[in-house]
């Protein structure tokens, strides 16, 4: 399978990975976090990792845990930046810090392909990395997420980046997209980062392998003729050929790329982050 690699930048570095963990630098702060895709052996020893790291995430369940402080007097909230966009980072009980740095290659794609005043839709938008990048190009940005706290976090990032005018949508991503189709709306760029599985607000089950065709159908109805679509998926049950087939059925005349989103560690290991689909 083809790979697309994201890159490190001055404020982010994937230092090493292995034994189901990864060692990362965020500005001046280094963390150890779980990652099931790091099933191989690391280059550096765990002792070396802990000598470098400021915090280590200790899993308590499959989805939650606590942070262990390895270096005292280290701030638990700080900022990093990318292309004049500022991200406010903090330690959460879900192991995340506030951005998904593997999205760097998508940010660059958006930066190169969205133009001033074009409409851009970020679905399952989390803390808004793609929204900030599109907004920095003066696009008309709609940011949709169903979690109030991350919308608040996204607003903080916008303000820290000295930006304004992002449209905040507190809604279920699929429901909002469906309503936009009924309203006859079109977007020149769409990115979606749906979860692999989960429970909705009314305890309804979500599985990306069953929802994926519906997401693609809705996107095909929302996308302008010359627009682009980016979808990130993280399910072993949703293989490259199935993704390509579904996309092709709704976008028969567009260029389609399905790749394995990857990032190389400074030590030379490759860490995978699911399938990345681009339609343009």
C-alpha cells in the first residue's frame, strides 16, 4: 500500500516508538504515550525514554488514564505553533494533548488547495487544526463537532492564532452534513476525521465500517465540482480496496488516492496512523 508521510516541524518531533508506546516532543516538553501501532521494538531503551520525558501516560482502561510526572515543575498547559497557527496543549485523561500531529500532511494539502472566500467544512473537527489552516488562507470555515469542550478549545486556538470568523457548529457531524445537503449548500473543501467506533449522544452505536458509505454519499452531495475531500479512517475492517470502491462509486470522475498515513521517528522507525483518502 502506498504511504503518505507527515513530517516533523520545529515544534513537534516523533522521537522514537516501540513496545506499544511512542516518545514525542511538543515544543520543549516530551511525553510518552500508548500507541497500539508501535508493535515493534524501539531503538532507545525505556530508561533512555524516561530520562528524556517530562510526562508519561499510564492507561487505566482502554480509553482513559492518568499522567505521571517524570520531571517536576513542568507546566501541564503550554503552546506550540505550525505555520502561524497556535495550538494550546494540555494533558487530558484520554491521553491526547490537543492536536493530532500526523495530520501535518493534510494541513499542507489544505494550505495549498483552499483559496480565499472558498467554503471549507471540517467534520468531527476536534480542536481545529484543519480549521485554523483553512482560516489562515481566508477561507469561509465551518467547524463541526458534537463535544462542547473541544469547540471551546478550538476557539482558544483561533484566538491564540490571532484569527477570527470561524463558524462554530455544535452538532452531530453526520446530522449537520445531512441538513446542509437539504439546504443546498456546497463546499470547496471537506475534511472528516470520524472515530472508528463509539456511542452517540443517545447511546446509538457508531462503527465506521457501517457508516462510511453514508459519510461518502453525503460528502459527494456537499462537495463542489472542483472541490477536494479528505477522509481519515482507523479501522482494520475498512480495507484500502473497500474504501476505494465506495469512493469511486460516488466520485467516478475524480482522482482518488488511498494511502497509509505514516510518520517516521527520528530513530528511523515507521508508525502508521490508519488510512488517508484524498479525492480531488
